C-alpha cells in the first residue's frame, strides 16, 4: 500500500490532542511540560512494539542504540541519550532525556481506545529561562508532532518515514503542518495560563525555527 505523505501531514494536526503545563516562579529555570495524545488504528500490543522495538523505531522516529530494558542506557542517533527509568509493558515507560547538558523526562503510555490504541507522550522538565521565553512548550511539542506523523504513516500504511527528511520539511504540506502545530501549541500554552501575546510569539518563533526560516 502506498500513501500520500501530504495527505497524512494535512490531517495530522487535528488528530492530536495537546496539553501544556508551565510553572514559572519568576526566578531561574521554568518547568515546562508538553503532552500529546493520538489514537492509531491498531491494538495495544502492536503500538507498544512500535514505540519500543529497536527494529521499528528507526522506521518512524530515529535509530536508537543501547539497552532498551529497565535500567538500560540508550542513545538516539543524532539526538538525546538517556536511561529507562520505569517500565510497565505494554502500557507505560519513563525515560530520562539528556541533551546539550540538560536533562528532562519523557513518559509514554499506551492504552486501548475503542477499536484502536491510544498513545500519550509527555515531555517535561526544567527549561533555561531564555530558551523558554523564546519558544515555550512548542519547542518540544512540534518536534514530537512530527514524530507522531511518522508513527501514523507506519501504523496506517506500513511505510517508513521519508528518507530525505530535509526535502520533506521543504514541502508545502510539511510547512503547513509545522505552522498549525506551532499555533496549536501556542493555544495550549495560553490555556496553561501564559499571557496570550507571549504564547503567540513563542508559537511564531517555534514555527520559524522548525521551518528553517
């Protein structure tokens, strides 16, 4: 089966539920959490395998090296390293996410949802104030939105993410997805209590960053 990545990218923003949390004491770092949830046309066992298997992760996300077991260390190729902190297969795992000298956490849960299975991913941790004020929760949220698109393509059609990611990001469909995702994260950020003008500005800067503008 073939698929039109443009069609999937166009439908993707509306398929994801997003929630942001911001706790700002006004001093030092800012706690930021971005949560995404999407239901896929598969069962719990298959979705769990897709988000934990070293063979399938590269097909929609990125190659992950190391020990994908409780207490194991891993390295996402070209991205973060971390440790598997908790695991309750096939429903939940918690990992540390260590990159550029900082550390946050990613929690993944899988549950049945009607005839499908629902994935919820929450990325949370302390952000440097300058980084938070520039981008807000969308800094991680938009990146995970793009990963969710790859997972949707794999689950729905069995096909891998585009080999030339740079070329895909240059397409109108990808730019539209990034813009809509950033706008949605701005709305979620405002719902979390952040002033509307700051949330909108963060969303605009995040969209520009991911679009390479």
